[in-house]
């Protein structure tokens, strides 16, 4: 991939992705059909469909691509809308339906319990996949994860092993080692201090404000005043996800997906970049990829974190490779069935 000339560093690619999250153009101008899903432990997530859901789900064999965003992300991010449009509008016979899973409290999804989503717990994703399998038993299911969503997808596939209901998984800019990610984003830099942390903490505070009463009343014991004043990722995680751990660094170690890669038994493609300022390349478990025939790694020199923009007018490079990988798996699977 040749990067866009004026986005010639990992930081610039990553910054462009963040600053253009709400951009709309001919590649991304879609309208979702939303439904709310009740989780087995009382939580609520939202599912955004494109195109809209169909009434005869039980008989529908159109592949469904289930997408998970990164931390503080949602279905409305530019790269996710571009992917949804790309996969849904393929040539006849190759089109897919896309459903984006918005984590608890994100994308205006109401919190119905005090439990927040995190980088470790795959329970919500398990519930969603099982629900889709029950509602659309004829439809092949594919998982796509971005950043933290890629970490959760990787953990899920490793946990499920040969029992996974998914026919394929694609992880884009997966951090693999959450501890290494946290170390990387807490180094002093213009990107970390002026873009990454302000963007994340603003999203955290909006979520907390919208769900203030639920969080305040939770038995978990959140310090809401402290949460509303966080200035970086580790502060937020220390006050929320890491409350049952020794500290946030212990939580990061426990949340990593690096050890799960070796247990994946589903066709799996990871797309990472050498110049990613957050999901650092040195944390990629190259040995597991070499040893596990179910996995493939595309490691690009440029692209930053969730950027991978190419061309004078920046376009997302990985849209075609993702579609090709999905189509290849589905074609091989159909050949085996026949």
C-alpha cells in the first residue's frame, strides 16, 4: 500500500482517521436500521444493520458480517460505514449484510446495568453471535473487529477454537498486547497528548453523563466525580474496568489476546501496520501466526492506527482485501458443501 502523500506517517494516518470519523461521502453515506439487544446478564447493546433487516430471517442465507468497533467507537465512524457499504454493495451473489455491534453505553445505547464493556469480556459478543445463529441459521457469519474490537474478536475465536460459529474472522489493527498499547499511548507525544487521549476521554465523559444515574446507583461503586475529570486512558480504566484488579496494568495484561492466536481454528486474517502508534508492531505474536495454519497476517509498512489511507483523495486501502478474504472463505466453504 502506498500511503496518501500528505499522510506519510503513522501519526498523521491515525489522526486523519479520528478527525474524519463523522465524514460522509459517496463511500460512506448509509442509513442504519437499529435494534436493541438484551444480554444474558441484563446489559443492553445496539445492533445497527445495513441494509435493513429482512422479515424472513430464518430462510435467509445471505452472509452476515458482524462488526465490532474500537474503544469509544461506534457504527457511525467513517471507516465502519465505508466497510458496510463496500460489503453490502458488492456484485450480485457476493453481497453481504452488515450488522455493527455497538458496545454498552456507546452510540447512545442506554446502560441498563452498571457493567461497562471492556477489552477482555467476550460475553456480549457470544450472546450476539448465538442470537444471530438462532435467527438466521442458514446465513454464514463472519466477524470483523477494529482495534479493541479486534482484540475481543481474537480472544473469542481463541476461546471457541473448533466450536466457533463464525466461518471467518478479520482483525484490523489488533493490539494483541493491551499492556504494550497502554505503554505506547502514555508516552509523551503530540498525537497522544493532543489527539488520542482528548478524543477518548471526551467520549468516556459523554457516556458517563448520559448514564450518570445508572452508574451512580451501581453496586460497583464508581467514583463519578473522578470519572468526569479523567484526562487519560489509564485514569479511566483504573476507575472502571480495573476495579477488580490490582491496578490497570494488571487488567491490561489479563485482557490481551496474544495467547489466543494459537488456539484459533477459524480462517483468520489480521491486518496491522509497522507505524501504528498504538497497536505497536512488536506486540504481534509472529510465532503464533507462523505455526497456526488457520491464521494469516498482512503487516504493512504504513497506515497508522485504523488509517491505511491511499491515493491523492484518501481512500481506505483494506476494503477490497477484506471483501476478497471473505469471498474466498465463502467460496471455499460452498465448494466443500457441494
